[in-house]
């Protein structure tokens, strides 16, 4: 298996692209109550695993899917992180992880889950694995050093970093990032790609979050 989708219990996707990713997934790991939403969309769905503390999964579904239930009661990490941990432990061969349903419904969950994409570069041995978070409104992913992003021209582009010592110079953006100090979340948001390839040059390795739509 080369690709696994993690379905979180936020806003269930309704747009064509995230639904295409879900319906065409090689395997799906559900975070707790996300299974109930998936079954409403696809009644014959069968997950690889259902991971979490099971606080939002009805008991009838817990019984029905008991053979793939992974009950983790600890509260030091959220269900999305528990699912990531399960995927990397059980399927080390996977080269792509797509996260759906991680945003919407609650702003605090949305902010926390987006921040976790950067944390995963530190917490997990991701190597060359591609990890993306896709919603009805766009795609988010973490980068950790200078890179070229083949995004296409005219796409909305934002980048965030928790490292206020990081400096990034850029090519291929309508408003270059040169001189931006990452001391507030809004600093490098609401940009747009002006070329098919965006080149980002980091002053030093550090996690940053890119969002495009």
C-alpha cells in the first residue's frame, strides 16, 4: 500500500476533489466518530482501522467494527495524531498520507490540526513521505527547508512559521517574502503565485506551513 487517507471528525468533505481522494483511497483510517460520517456517505465503507478514544463513536458501530477498533484513551495527543502514529507503525511502506476532515466545525481544532502538520515533521520519521491536509477550501502541507513547489500560476498562497528567526526569500509569488519577519500569523498570508513554480529559499532548516487553493 503506497497511500493511506486519514479521515478526521471535522467537516466532512463535499467538494469534488477531496471526495475523489476519499472515494479512490487505497485505505482509510478513521478518527473515532469520522467513521459514522463516512458510512453516511458510503454505507459499504470498510476502514483499515478506527483510532481514538471512542468518545464520539456510537456503541453500535464500535460493536460492528470491533475487529478494526484501536482504542487509545490517553489524552496527550489528539485522534489525528494517534491515527498518524498507527499508520506509520502498521504501514511503514506508505509514501503518501492524505488527511481529510481535519478542519471546520471548531476553529480551535482547525488551528491545532494545521499546526500539527508542522509538528509531524519533528515528531515522526516522515522521510520522503508526502503528508497533505485537504479540505473543501484548499490544501495544506509542511516544508522544512528551501524547495521548489510546482503549484501552477494564479493560485492563492499563504505560508506560516512559528520560527521568528526564519527568513525566506521567494521567486514566483506576486508579493515576494523577502524581508518578512514571522512574528505574527498574518504576515505572509493572502499571496498569489505569479509563475508555475514557486522557489523558496530558507535562511536555515525550519518547519513552515504552506496553504494553497
